[in-house]
C-alpha cells in the first residue's frame, strides 16, 4: 500500500526561496520515494515546484506581505460565487441577430453569406434583446459580449471611443436597457474590454498624426519617430497590424482613461469583464485593475484571455479566472483528434486542476471554442458523437461552461473569420440532435448543484475499453441507494432521504472507444472519505436517457449495470446522497 506524506517546502529544494509557504507530496513504496509537485511526478534530486498554502487574508494583513511559492506571489483571494453556477453564452454581436435593419452599415451582406474579415451582417443590440427568450429557454444564465464600442471593423477590437456604443449596434441608452432586460431574465453580462491597443481613429492617436512630436498624446503610444507613418507602421502595434496601435498602459493618463471607462460600464450594470490579450500588458496594470473593479463591485468577474498557463495572473492579485484554452486543447486532442488514450486524458485534466488555486478552478471559463478558434463540430470533422462527448464533459466539469453562439445548433466554421457566421435562425438550418443534447445537459447542470459546485473524482479511466467515468459530489455528500423522488431506507441509521437538487451526486460515464461495451461500474466501498450505501432493490436514474439502471450485488460489492453502451455514448447517473 502506497503511503503519501505532506512535506513542507524547504529552501533550496524547491523553486522560490521562502520557507514554509508551499507543499509537495512524497510517496513512499517498495523501498523508494517519488515526489508529486505542480508539474507531475518527480524523482529524488529533481527541482520541485510546490503548490501554495493559501492563508487567510488576515494573515497577510498582519505582516503586510504575501507569500511566495514557485517563484509566484500568492495570497488568499475570493472569486464570485455566482460564476460557478453560471452557464455562459458568448455572443459576437455583429452575427447573432439583426433586430434593427435601419442601423445596418452600407454594403451589409445576406445573413447567411460567407463570413469575411471585412463584411457586415447587421447584427445589433436590439437583435440580442429580441432573443432573450431564446437564451432563457436554453438555460443560459450569463452572456459574454464581444466588444460593442465604436469601431469601424466588424469585430470591434480596434476601438475609437471606449465610452460609446457603436451606432451600428445601437446607443448607450439601448445598451443600458439591454442590461436591465437581461438582468430581469436572470442573465448576467460580462463585456469584452480591449486595453492593449486602439484604432488609428482614436482621438489621441489622430492628434499625434496631426501634430507629431508636439502632440500632448505622443506618450500614449510607442512611436519610433515622427511624423507618424501607417504603412509600414513606425510605432508599436498588436501583431504588427498598423490599424491596432499599442497603448502605453504605463502612462498614468492612459491608465486613468481606461480605468474611467471601466468605472463607467460597471456603474451601468456590467457584471464583469473578459480582458483581451492581457499578456501584452504589464502585471502592475492588472494589479491596480483588480483593486479598482473589486472596490466598485466585489462580485464582478474578471477573466483573462490566456491561451497557456494562467498561473501568473491567478495568484490572487489580478484575475479570477482565465479562458480555459488549456482544457479545450486536451478535449480536442482526446475527443476530436484521438491523440491520447483515456488514462492520458484523465491525467492531463488532473494536472490542469492542480495548476491553479481551487477558488480559481471553481470559476474557470471553460470553452470548446470561441471567435478565435475552429468550431467544435468542425474540428471534430463532423463527428457529432465526438462533439457531443466534448459537450458532456464541458457541462459536467468543474468551472463555468461557455457556449459559443450557434454551437448548440450545430454551426460549423474554421478559423477566424469562418467561425463567425450568422446565427441560423431558420429551423431548417439547425441541427436538432445537437440542440436537444445541449438543452438536456444545460438543464441537468442548472438543476443539480453537484454538477456546478461539486468535487471531482475519477472512478474509471480504462484505456483498453475506452471507458471514462467520474463522480461529482456536492458538499459533504455520500451516496445512498434510492430511486429519484423516493425515500431511501436503511442508510445511516435507517434515515429517510428525499431526492433534491442539493442531496444528489452525479456519476458521469462515457464510452470513448470505437466499439460497443457492456459497462459495469464499481465505485468501490469508499470514495472521497464517504461510504457507498446501496440496496439491491434500488436503481440509479440515468438522466440523459430517462431510464433506470440496475445495481448488482457481486459478493458484497456494489456494481452499477449500465448495459451496453455504444461508442460515443454518454450517461449521467443521479444518485441520492447522505451527509456524512
């Protein structure tokens, strides 16, 4: 039997120099020792990168300092509770719905035309407002809006006025009404903010173009010389694109302007912000930014567009979460491209969960795609079973799932701009099977707390048969055998347990292989410190099919018989729980 011991981080043996501020695991077995740190299993003598000990904030306030671990400054921090209960929906405003054709820009193309980098479809705020009943019926509880500010592009990432809604979308009054209507429907709103670069039409940049070195705004950007030249640019810009000149966020005047815009939209009712290319901006800016946002609304959500390791931004002083592209990469590699077996996939997910503080994991922004990626059905090469399993994991995994508009009705599209087509409001253009799948999974997630806030434990990762199963538990729940809606007798002391959304656990099972398999799950006598309680007459409810499963007694061991699962099939078993 392997024995694990919690070891205090020692100066010199781990990266970072502060003693007693982190931990690693030592596993002793068969006369040898292995170490487990943030990066995985290590051997004696290897450099170790510990996890941080998150002390109460009062501990830091007494000493006036935060601790260091793994070369990163860390401290206790809180993330908004509402986010882990949310189902997000990303809306690219220009392509979601056209509610007011009178504000369409000249040359607007047909709604179902091929998307291009420079064409316009006519989507607007009134279109979003008209579709609030659709979002509500789908089960969405939060929307993420791509930029809505004044810009001459269709994507609006080159902004020339941060305080005004683009006229092709509407106006500030209409946006305030949209926020109010969404809030009334129980839907929160996070806005896409672009602080790294602007449009060349932005007044300060235009002033420099006109006045050169004499402009009072010359230090708002990074000019190499004067006069200003657009093509090729003689100034710093995002990815070398002349129409996106890079702001000098270290300039106090620039910082003040951007912070004033942040205050303005928070006070209008925004519930948080998605931050565009934050890795291009110094951390010092984001530290001040978090203080500003949380002072106005402690429950505001701050999520950054980070494509790789988000650790440097999740140490408690900057973001609440990042767009979980790392999770998406693993999902694509496993379900769509079949580059890993199920055990390798499970190990990769475990490493991702260990990479961040638990409060960040709870509100991680879990995406299968966005306006910057191929759509999930496209990257799955039209394999709906693979795409559906990816959605099943997204909707039953820790963190907040975000649906990219149209994915729920089977929209396809390659890389930008192909992934930015018009939403297919014509029912004949919608994938009914995919729509039904999303509806069922979203309804499940919204109905059962264990799928939103519960713990995660792998039950089976069988590469030989392609079976993957994991348990989502809520609070201190253990499992008691009972059919949903019925009383369970004979649990702890014969207590009766009624099925409610708060006293259920969920067992998620997938056949990720290429052949049909008869699936028998043995959760074991103990998991997560809680005992498995069951009766041979009790049957778990499989929520996706609406059927009951049998529990067999195999020499005193409980086994759930799911019958034969086709390749690409998934199941969510709801099991009544007992508080232990």
